[in-house]
């Protein structure tokens, strides 16, 4: 049996010092390694026209949404706050079309950090544009320690897919200044930080295979086997749909 093909939604780097100013499509290596170790075949999907999204999804078996720029607040009817950082409207539009096509075609999704946020916004949810807007903020969400090291505790629904991997509590890394404000109706929260921000959600509909996390397993997996298990579980979900 062929390994399942996992599409990783790519980003664009245009760093003068690194690429001589030429746009380069990329994804962090940790996502490639995580899928490869989980016995999937990773392929990076370049930012393209939203009209091509359904065609891309028809050719892959699962969709991985990675981290990156802020999600544009215009997508949830807000003006940009003074704390908003760089956005990429073309990436937002293409990835939203990928998400809609993946859900329509019932292809499993794993969403990480920005991916979680955009998934939420695509189906009507909203974000805190900056965590300074969150009235109960009490945990450091942009950690000062190395990113491969867990920095704060989360509480997890033990009956969720995440709970089956990590148990009822776990320590994760954290590097985000935006977060879920209102959760879209197709999703249910299954993990929270100690200051009650949503750290993970899954699909309400059991026919949709979706897991979304706010932390970065691709940076922790070499030191923490359970983070690799998140990729393993994703590829297993893909294989289950194929069966």
C-alpha cells in the first residue's frame, strides 16, 4: 500500500539576506520530518489561486496547516489593531479555500498555531488580534525558553483525540500573540491553558477528521515522543479514511 500523501500548506520567504530577495516557497522542516516519521509522504502546497484549491485537495490524502503570519482581522469583520503583525491575504485566501475543499471532500486535517486560528476564522470564529486584549491573561504565551522545550501547562479533555495522546494535562511550547476568541460552531474545544485560552479543538461532526493545536509539535518532537505521536495519529486518521 502506498504511503498517504500529506499536503502541507506552504509559506513564502522573501528575506534579502537569505534568498537575495527572491520569493521562496517553504515549510518548516519539522513538519516534513514529522509526516515522514509517521509513514506519510509530505508535499508542500505553494500559495496559489483559491480556484485551484479543490484540485490540490483531490490529489492529496490529508491536509496539514502550518504556522506563520497573523490572520487578517478583516476576515472576521474587524479593523486591524495597533498590535497586529504582518498578514498575507493571498495565503489566507488560498488556505481558506483548501480548508473548505478538504472538509467538502472529507479529507483529514491537522492544524498548528496559525492553522488553528485560520481554521476557526474560516467557519465564522473570531480571534484576539493580540493577547493584550484578553482580560484573563495570566500565562506567558510567547515563551522565552528554547522552543523545543515545553513552557506551560494545558488541560485536556480525556475523551478527545488529544486526550488519548497526552492525557488530562501536558506541558507544551508556546509562541503566539493571537488566540481563539469565539470558537466556530463546527468545532469543540478540547484543550485549554491555565488562563483558559483554547489550546486545541476538534470537529463536532464525527464524520470530519479534524484536530487543531495552538502549540508547535514540530519543534518539540525530537525531544518529546508524544509530539511525534500527534503526527502519527494524523497519518493514522488519514489511513482510516482511505480504508
